[in-house]
């Protein structure tokens, strides 16, 4: 049986996932910059690797906030 707390935590996780996933397609579609290629090599040309290494603006904003400390 799930408690009200469990349901609330699941709702928060769903909301964070929705926010973090916004803009993923734009990151995947973006061409790597010349600077990225020079710094990270040709592997940065792979969109999912670029996303894995750099994230997107929403993931960066979440990581720079108090959310990770609060949720854990």
C-alpha cells in the first residue's frame, strides 16, 4: 500500500522528469561547435554523447538548484 508521501514523491519525480526532458531534441539536433570538436574531439559529434556530457539547460538548472539535496 502506498502512503500519501510515496504518491507525492512519485509526482515530484514525474514533474522533474518532464522538466528535464524538455529541450532534449534540440540538443540532439544541434551541430557540435568547432570549440566542442577541438576540446572534446570528434566524439562530440555524436548527439547522445553530447547530451550525456553537457545535458540541457533544464538539467543544468536543476543541478544548480537545491532540488538534488532536497529530494535525496
